C-alpha cells in the first residue's frame, strides 16, 4: 500500500480557537500492541472508544488521531446534532417515511449516548444542550419547504412549532426571516468543546490511550498470531499492532483502500465573528443563543452563541466537491466572501462586526445515503460516511461498530439494520463536473436563503 496521505484542514476552526488551550496528548513514539485499535479521533472514533471501554473495561484500546483532537471536521462543524432526517442530497432533507422513522430513532440513540457522556464526564453545559433547532425560511419558497416538512412530521407524529416572522425576530433580533419550523429534539454542541471533553473523559483513568498528531501512514497485515490475523498501523515514529481495527476516518477510508469510487468528500465552510460588545448585543436584541438551519439545503446555517468565547455569530455556507480531498485556497477565499455577504444581509445593525475566524472542512456522502460500514477485511471494521449528519450518525456508527467488533448483542442503537453498500460513482472527472455544477446551480437557486 502507498503511504496514506492526509489532507489539510483549511483555516483555523474558531470553535477551538475560542476555548482555553488544552493539554494535547503525546504522539505515538513506540511499538506496542493493543486489543482494539481505532484510527480517527472524531465522533465515530471516540464514541467507539467509549462504547468498547463500556463493554470491556479490561481491554487495551488505542486511538490514533492524525492531528489534534478537535482540529479535524469533528471540531469544525456547526454543532447541530440533529435527530430528524436531514438528507443533504435531497431538496427537502427527507427520504421515505419508513427510512426516516428508523433514522430518527438511530439519531436519538446517538444523542442519548452523547448526553450520557456529557454527564458522566461533567462537561460544561455549552458542550451539548438539548434545546432544539429552527429551520429558517427567508423566502416564500423556503416557507413552502417548511410547510411540506411539517406535513411529513405530522405523518411521523413528530412535534414541532411553526414560528411567524415576528417570532423569528423575537428569537434572532433580525427581520430577515419570514418563517421558522422549530423542532425540539436537536442537541446543540460547541463541537470542539464536546469532542475535547469526550476525548479527555474516555481516556481518563481507563485502558484507553489517545495519541494525537499521529497520522497512520500504513496499515499492514502482520500475519497470524494465535490463529488471529494481526494488523500493524505505522506512524512516522511508532506502530501499533492489533487483531481488531476500527477505521473511523470518514471519507478518508478510501485512502486505506476501501470503498474506493463509492464515496464523495465534500467541503463546506464557516466563519465566526469576533466577540460582540455588550452594546452590539443590546442593539441586536433577540435571544442570546439560537441555531438556524436553512429551509433550503443549500442555504446558510446561522448560530448565535454565548459561552466561554463570548457572544458571537456563526455563518456556514458554500459547498465544493473535491475528489482530491484538498480544498483550494481560492475557494476558501470565495466562501469567506460569501459568509461576509450573508452576515451583512442579515445583520445590518452590526456593520462594524467582522469575521475573526474562517475555515473549511470535509464531510462524506454516498449516492444512496448509506454508511460505509461493516467488516471490510479480517478484523478490520469501517465506521465511515456519515452523509453530512456526522455528529449524530458518526456517534451512532461508532457505537454500532464497537458492538459488532465485540459481538455485543444488547445494542445501544437497537434500530439499526445493516445497510446496502454505498453505490459506485461515475469516473472522477464526470463526478467533479456534475456535482460541482449541480451544487452551484442549487446555491444560485437558494437566493436569499444563502
Ligand atoms: C463546516 C462544517 C459544518 C458542519 N456542520 C455539521 C452539523 O451542524 N451537524 C452535523 O451533524 N455535521 C456537520 N458537519 C459534518 C461533520 O463534521 C462530520 O460529518 C463529522 O465530523 C464526521 O465525524 P467522523 O468521526 O466520522 O469523522 P471526522 O470528524 O472527520 O473524524 C475523522 C478523524 O480521522 C482522522 N484521520 C483521518 N485520516 C487519518 C489517518 N491516516 N490517521 C489518523 N487519523 C486520521 C482525521 O484527522 C479526523 O479527525 C459539518 C462539517 C463541516 C466541515
């Protein structure tokens, strides 16, 4: 196998920058053996580590993370841990009723697991808050999406509340939105804080060791020991041998030789303002904290946060499909400009407020909206491809994979049934042109929702 290459994470993630500096775990610098090796320290990898440790406290578990915990996509997302269907590849986020019901139960098991972890590890409240989220509409078309979504929720007996323009203003302080659909089951994360505290909690006084800044450059078959195949993961300074390996690297699983030409690595981008002064907060009005996804899947997510990093506003929009898994600098510049425009259009009263941090990050989609999961080689399991909803789905597949690899019958995610494999993609040049053209067209059509 060629040396596994690790793509860059563009820009500094504001979520991590606004936190106090944490103590980073040492790099792997020895040759060692463990019972379970997890590659990747995001939602999937750390949830797998927690679940493995719950199942067998005696087992020796190692996590190898390429960068610092929370430096990768797990600390770059917008923090919506959504319980309801949220299929980014569809116009309305929805799928079939049956599939949506099943997906909702799986996401809720993941939220429950995260909430339990936050309590057990005594995370600060802002790490995860079960406060729901609002699907915001700035246009009549967006409002129609919300109305249709509500009809779908009626059919699945889910609760929600429709907000009119005044209620949206009361919530956000701005009069940009004409309608909102609030659903109660979403947990809002400070993603970098949650993932850092999950890593600390899972490795504190346990048999779990987390190595940071330790990218795996190869995973090789080391032959059989006591009848079991053993795998050796090498980093530049050391190696870990284990009969059981979990790949929790999302779309990068392709670089380990699995699911090739079946996964799309897409980038999306965010910016976070500088801290608002108390005068600016008063001028803005509204609640101190809220989270809006867009009624149009190509629109902007917008959040107001008020925690350790002060009162700030986050804008996330723009998508790019990069089969090379590298986001170009020029696209990063264009996305940052787009965040400024979306911010100015929504918050004219905050004309002196600018963005302090801008960043991009990877997520992974499959054409048929399924995980890239299961045993892919003797003792090697994949917990990848979260289809954009990685905070919940990544957590779920981490739990499921830990249970599978240990043969655990009592699942914390009882509603999961094995899915089909991700569908094959067309050749990369066609995919690049097709997906990017399609996304650009959809972004244009999103209009004021962006
Ligand atoms: C700007 C942005 C906004 C988003 N908003 C949301 C949102 O609001 N809600 C939501 O649910 N999702 C959101 N997402 C998607 C979400 O962040 C991802 O789906 C999620 O992080 C996937 O979790 P994961 O654990 O599977 O993978 P990751 O979080 O990508 O973790 C995989 C880890 O593996 C490590 N790794 C890769 N290769 C190697 C190697 N060779 N050796 C060692 N380690 C390796 C990486 O460094 C990475 O830390 C967003 C993403 C972005 C970029």
